[in-house]
């Protein structure tokens, strides 16, 4: 039986283990399912076509499920979008997992195999910054990952990524308000990754839906800060539902 795109996305949705002190969890996850080479929908800095580690040349490959994981906040800026790619075989098995890491991407492997719980990848987001790792050992030496969370919250203000250039706009004072909001949430990572977040059907939506929602969400959060409201609070009128 051939699974639908939504069924594939649910079956292979990553399980995320956050640092115990992490203040920001994701709320929505957009997915795409590729059955032939095509450019990434989430990350314009990479392509699914051509001679790259993300390739359709794997034996018995049936599809690549791409996930765009959305957070309202990164410890250094307003909004965060990270990506994961799950290569699914014709038997429904996971052949490879890749995930984003500070403008690039890596294959997720532990002792030579994708880190899995059943058919679902296990990923460890970097404290505060959320780049994905296959194992907490990636965050050694730990002191390298403390500065952004403890000393530099809000340093990037309302950060506009290339994907949303021209669709998300920064107004006067936005950077300063974001910086003040995040400085109040400075933390020191515990480097104990026991805060579990299982991406489920309530978080998932097709990527075009999430992509269309994001500019308005950023505008709402920025407007809340400008009005002195808690960002995303129900009283602001901002959407807080996960599934849209």
C-alpha cells in the first residue's frame, strides 16, 4: 500500500530532545515529499538535485521527506527555521537522515547508522540555537555553546533570512525590542537533553501552508513587542495554534 504524503510525514517525523534548560520549543512543522530530484523547498542554500550528499542515487530509495521546523524564537533572534531530510526506502525503512547546521547540513549518524526510534529520527537541537545534531556529544566542548545563550541573547534582532527577503520587513525599533525580550531569557545550558518533543499530526502541515503563514506570524510577534504585550499571547490576536 502506497502511503500518502501526510502519512509519510507523520510516520517519519523526527523526535527532538532539547536541553533541560531550553526555553523555546517549536510549534509548527511544514513537510514536503519528494519522489524525484528537486530543489529544497525549505533551504535555498542546498538542492536535492545534482552531485550532492542529498541524492536520489541511494539503492531502493522511494522518497525524501523534508521537514521545516518552526520556532517563534532563537535565543539570538526572532524566529527560527531548521530543516531535516529523511530518506525512505521502498520497504518503508529509513536509509539516511540529514539535518541543518548553521547554514549547512550534515548526515545524522551514530556508530554508522541514522539515530532512530522505530522509523522516526532522533535529533538533538543545539541549546538556544537549534541546529540539529545526532548525539549530544556534538556539543563538546560545551563552553563553545554557552556564550550565545548566556552572553549574546538577542544579538541578531529581527533576523531576515534569504528565504523571506522582501516578505518579512524590519521596522524601526524591532531589533532593540527583540534584544530586550531575549536578554531577559538568557540561560546557561544544562547539557542534559531530557526535554522530549515528539513532532505529531497536530504540528504538521504541508510546507506551502507554513511558508505562507510565517511572514504574518513574524509581523504579529513584532507588533506584540511594540505594543508591550507578551508575544503570541491570546490577547494579542496572534495565532497560537500548532496546526493552523
